[in-house]
C-alpha cells in the first residue's frame, strides 16, 4: 500500500492531517487548522515542497 494523507477533525473540532506510510505508521503530522480548506492547503504544501526539501541536521 502506498503512503496517504488522512484529513480528520480533532477532539476540539479543528481540522488536522497526517501522512501515513504504507504500513500504517504516522510519518508526518500537520497542526490544527480552523477550516477544511486550510488543512487541504497544508497537505498541498507538503506535497509540493517535500520532494525538494533539504535536511537541517541539528544534532
């Protein structure tokens, strides 16, 4: 199974998303958004910028 984004409402009624790997493990999570549209914009942003994002190793 391929990775997928899940869009859901949290217990406070805010919209959130998480990215799950093919094995069901959560590998990324967004923050709480006031609207569904804003959460979808967040997903789109991750999809757009993740492939070209660098790594900032602060260890």
